[in-house]
C-alpha cells in the first residue's frame, strides 16, 4: 500500500513537539474572550483552522448549538418559525 512512501514507526504523534494546553488556552482567551471551555481548547489543539472558522462563524451569526441538525444544515423552510 505504501509503495515508496516513508513508513511511520511507533505512535504517529510521537514525533510532534509537546503542546502546552495552558498556553493554548490563554491564547484562545486573548483572541476570543473568557467564554473558552476545555472542549474549545481540545478542538483548537486538534483542528486549529476549523476552530478558528467556527469562532468567526459564531461571532457573525450567533450561537448555533441550540439549533437542531436540519435547521443548521438546510435552513428553515419558507415561512417556518422556530426558536
């Protein structure tokens, strides 16, 4: 499967530099305010670009965690009301 590609020996993340989660949390709080949760820190650590885009989205459109999946993905139907 790998053919001529290099093989990863051992744990894939072992070659990454260590991450200081406290420093990351401080950076996130400086950038986005004090509403940063431990889940936000982990999300930003694993998916920094996606986390940044999500925070920009919620800054523009407000919180979306209260919407059900259909409303979030498809949007409301014509003349549909929701809270």
